C-alpha cells in the first residue's frame, strides 16, 4: 500500500495487453507510479520477483512523448539515462530491477503489477 493505492501482482510475466486485461479484470489497471514513493513500492515487487514489469504508461501520438493510460502526460518519470530511445518503435514502458524505466515493445513478456 502507498497512500490509498494498493499494488498487487499475480507473479506472471505476459505481454502488455494481457497485463492490462488482467488488471482491468480485478477492477484495477496496470500500475502507474506518480511519485517516487510509488515507484519505490513497485520496485519492491519487481525485486521480489526478479523480473522487469510493465507500467501503465504508453507512447502517445507524438513519438518519444509518453502518457498515462488516460492519455494525460506522464507527470512523474524515472527514465534510465538515454531513454526513452525507441521514438515510435517502443510504445510501452518497463521498470528495470533498479527502479529505472525503459521504453520497450509491448509484445514482450513482463511482470503484471496492478494498482487498485
């Protein structure tokens, strides 16, 4: 728990669409850190499972500009140096096991982490 946000995982690594469907199915959505404290909470889950995880942030219509799942600009980011680098070819965002972010193709299998 971070504030009023609960973060949960089923421990499964799947593509972005499947992660999104899973989270929606339990009344939540893919986790979207909006401040350092939330990023740290997600990082704890990522480290526990030793897997990268998708975040609820996707590339918008302008290459290199990322938004939350509602289409609003991402207000908090923690990009690894040199990222995002896909510029239209990597539309999803993953969290590494050090808490930093990378843009990544959405068809890769990553840990499902939902927020409720």
